[in-house]
């Protein structure tokens, strides 16, 4: 092998090494902006292709280059996804992701990862969403974010501040992880036993239940609001509580459950709660939304077997 070929091979090896190291961060950025694991994976794959064909000798900072490419591509995808989601049948929820192996999903902090917060982020324009994610979850400086988004640092500060204000108005202070798990377990136990009174005691008066089924039979096509209505729906929903197997999972940095029927995962469910109680119940019935969570859990188990 001549020296030129050796140089090319070494350069490609270095490119792969850099990309693999940064991949969790790139996925974390794309996922938070898009709320879709599938779309985020597509973005990361496209960034890898661009990285392969880039003249890397002129790239001063691979982190900056790859973060910029990922963010800009995710914003473009988010703009087109917004149009597609307008035709979605019933409530749209983000795709849950497995965080048992990486509780922060590649970020400096586990910000903007919970399903309830991702759902609120969806209401922000994609650029505003990206600025908030880069600042709050990945701790990028305002000048760095300004370079990525092609804006001035002053504008970025205003955008992030506006996003924080919007999210503060929409969101409520979440309970700690242990309390969240306790509330979820209590909710599932009461629902399985048809204990409406106990469910109502766990719920806030303005509780809402969101069911993501994209038109699937049996999935509520509108949000169900109010303590009594949510409690009654949850005891009959899913209607196969007596024959379903419940499996706890770590998803989006919080406790969730997968419901199995006849050995097949059919539903993902989690809640959002404050010190006042559970204010949001989220059901994901759409099989395509559950699939990425199942794949990542399978990969985690396989990796554990290999290293055991």
C-alpha cells in the first residue's frame, strides 16, 4: 500500500472515530428539535454522509461543524414535519426513546427530554426550539449558537429568553424521579384494578389524557380532560387490562411502561406530574412510534450480553 493510500485510510479512520464519539450528542440535538427518533436518525445519517465528503483539513472544530450541520438539517426537517403533523389523526406525541443506558440522551444535561416538555417545545418555531435546546441541554454559548443559526448573539439571547418564558408558562415544576415513578406505579395499579376513586385522588382537577394512535380504532381522537373523565377512561383504556403484561421502562429520563398483549408490545404510557398530582397522561398506541423504543432496548440488551 503506497503512502497516499495509507494517508487516506488514516484520515477516514479519524473521521469515523470523531463522528462515533460525537454521535450521541448529534442524535440528542436532532431528537429534541424533532421529537422523533426516526427523523433524528435520518438527520444523523445525512450528517455522516456530509462529513465523509467534506474537506476535513479545513475544519477547525469538528464539534462545531457537526453540531451546525445537525441543527440546520433538523430545523429543515422540523419545518416540513409541521405540515405533515397537521394531517395527523388525533393527538400527536413525541416518540419515546430508551434512556436506560444514557439518562441524558447525549446531552450535557437532561433538559428538554421529557415527553411532556418535548410536546410543549413543538409549539415553538423550529429555530427558537433549536436555540433553546442548544443552550439549555447542551450548554452551547450564545456566540456558538449564533454561528450555528446564522443570527447575532443578541438575537439568540432574545430567542432563548422568549422560549424559556413560553415554556415556563406552559410547564409546571415536575416532581423528582422517585416520586414520578411512585405516582406512575400507583396510577397503573389503580387502573388495572378499575379503582376510579384512587385514580381521581392521583389526578389534578385539570388533568388531561392524550392518546396517540393516528386514527387507530379505540384510541381517543381528542384530548380527554377533567379528573373524572381521565380516571374513567384509564380504567377501561386499554380495554385489555386483565390480559395485558406490564413492563417498566426508562424512557426520556423518566419512568414509563410498555403494555404487552400476546407477547407483543402494543402501548407505551407515562405521566407528567407536579406536587399537586398527575396532570397529564400520555398513551402511545401508534406502532411506528413504539418501534424505536423497542429497537433501542433490544440493542442495549444485546450489548450487555456481549460485554457480560
